[in-house]
């Protein structure tokens, strides 16, 4: 009887310890995410207020940065709602279409990726091809570009919003039902437009700028008598910024794209081990995406 009591006590203690660790980890995760989301919303809101309220800040580049800030705020708010309701069982189509992190949030993420792409091209034209004025955006037409970005983002995310439905019989709860093949095509287009195309364009644009700064010396040439020491300091800061933006974009968006593809390509064929791996990847994405949205204003 003593042996049995010991086994029961050890089992209970082990279970209690595991539950305590789980609760502690969950609390720590919630605190970290809350800090990231809170700082991100404050930082992006500051960008929106500055560009909106100060006439001198209303340039084409700043309007694009404002659009990135708006998209990031939407992403962070949706992430906050998802985190707040993560303990609530998904039990409706509304939860799957709006709250689930791979549906409505795609609109904001697509808008962020496309705007960063346009921004990189605009910087490329301004620094590498300054004489080609016709290719530059103006304060008159940049608004139309921003509208097109959001319309394209919504159009690309629409199939996912339509097809995703609540299915209590599926291990993933939110599934495409009988429309898996159509949805896979849509997801592929979203991932390609959100990760591959932006990364290639951003990497090319910024590599050309870095080449002009350091190798061909066509931008702020240090041998030019008209180049001031302040220009050289700005040159180094610009290079650091461009490299940082490209690396952060790649680190944040590529895993998200991989997760999107895996989520729907595996679907009903998913095993317990694959589901566990997906959950681990989801944890990584859970921090990367809001972190990316929070870093953008910097």
C-alpha cells in the first residue's frame, strides 16, 4: 500500500509540476507578446500621427511608411485579439475567417509586403536613377498606389476568407472543406506575392543602392569636394538600415509563408508528429510577425 501511495504521489507531483511549468510558460509568452504588440501599436501610431499632422513630413516616402504603419497596426490588433481569445475553443465560421491568424491577417501582411516592395523601388529610383523623374512617385499619385496595394491584398486574400470554414471533425478545426485544391493555388499565390516577389525586388533594389554607395561611388562619392562629412555618416546609417530591413523581412515572412503552405498541403493527411512540428513552427511565427510589425517604425 505504501508503494502504491508513493507512485500516486509521484505521479500527482509530476503532473502538478508539468502543469505549473505550462502555466508559467504560457504567462511568460503572454507577457512578451503583450509587450511586443503594445510597443508596436504605440510606435506605428506615432508614425501615423507625425506624417498626418506635420505638413513637412508629407512626402511620398513618408506616405508609404504611413501605409506600412497602418498595415502593421492592423496586424498587431488582429494578433492581440487572437492571443486574447486563444483559450476560447474555435467554434464558428466567424472565428475561423476573422480571428484565425492565417485568414484576415493575410490582407494586412500582404499590404505590408507590397508597400515595402514599392518603397524599395522608390528608394532605388531616387538614389540610383535620380534623373528618371518620370518613374518617381509624387504626392498626387502615391495615394492611388496605396489604394491599389490594399485592393490587390484584399483580392488575393478573398479566396481564403471564402473557403475557410469551421470543421469540428478536423484536427485543425479551420479547414477548406472540399475546396482544398483551389485554396492551395490561392495560398501559393499569397505566399509568392508576400515573400518571394517582395524579397527579390527588395534585395535587388537595396543591393544596387549599396553598390552605388560603396563600389561604383555614384551616390555620395567621398572623393567629391561637395560631399560633406554628414553625408558619409548618413551613408553608413543608410546601408545599415537597408541591410537590416532586408534581413528582418526575410526572417519574418519566409517562415510565415512556409507555415501557410504546410497548413493546407498536409490538411487531412497530417500525422500527430507533423501536427506537433506545425505547432512548434506556429510558436516561432507567433513572435516573428508581431516583432516585424513592431520593428518597422524604427
